[in-house]
C-alpha cells in the first residue's frame, strides 16, 4: 500500500486560559514537541469579544456562546488569567499531528493520554474546558492565522502579503 503523501502545513495552536490556570504551558509544549514541528509565531493575547466571535464564527449564534466567551477569554478565572498563548506551528501534516496529540473536543470522550483527555473537564455551565485549541483543516488554519497574527509576527513569509503605509511607515498586511 502506498503511503499517503505528506503535506507541509501550518496550524494555529492556542493554550486556552484553563491551561494557564492549571500551569500546563510547559507540559503542553513538551507534548507538542514530540510531533517534531517548528514554532514560527508565538504571543500572549487578551481575547476580545470581537476576536472570539470571529474565531468561533461557527458557534457565535449558539445559546452557550456567552459562557464559551467567558471561558475562552479567561474572564471566568479573573483578571490574572484573561489571556491565552497563541502559536503558529509548521511542519509535515502539522494539523492532524497536533489534533491527535490534543484529543477529541469533548474531554470526557477524549483518549485519556491526550492533552484534552488528561486535563480537560466540563464546567458547571456545560462548557468543555479542553485546554487547547488547534486548527482542524488547512482552510481554517489559514483563516485563523490571518485573524490572530500579523505577517511580521511570523518568522517566515507563509501567506501572501502586501505593503501598506500606516502612520507614515511602511508595514506588511495580509494580502
Ligand atoms: N464547545 C463547547 N460545547 C459545544 C461545542 C463547543 O463547550 O457543544 C467549546 C469547546 O471548548 C470547543 C470549542 O467550543 O473546543 C470549539 O468547538 P469546536 O466544535 O470547533 O471544537 P474544537 O475544534 O475545539 O475541537
Ligand atoms: Mg474547531
């Protein structure tokens, strides 16, 4: 049987506020490092309602979106945890490799050795606090990376850009 062709991919990884509350940053990055991918962008982000609505556009009309935002923004945990860590990873089959290490969306259904299976829970409001976000397709990875990162925050030119003048300075924007 011929091996499926490997695809060079990018993926957005977010350590959600519960990962920070539970002091899991090092642990999760170590687990992800087993996939032999490279980090090409990294930052701390405070998640606005607008960013959350764009990121979770497929969920923004759900009745639980307010509770989801409360969780994803970290507001549920207090000011100290109102932040997430965002990363862009690059490498062969990056999307499926990270999804596999992350585990199923529902932490109760996730394999216990995955990140979500080991550290996730369902909170009192019924929201799946599952510690990590990772893109689920090349299309969503592209949309998510465009949403979360500016071109000059990523160490390599991964998608087309254009030069624009902002405050009399030339800067790069996604084309
Ligand atoms: N979520 C939830 N309940 C649901 C669906 C989603 O709490 O019924 C939350 C959960 O934190 C999940 C996120 O919303 O990770 C995004 O949902 P999606 O279906 O995109 O799952 P993912 O891509 O994160 O596995
Ligand atoms: Mg998703």
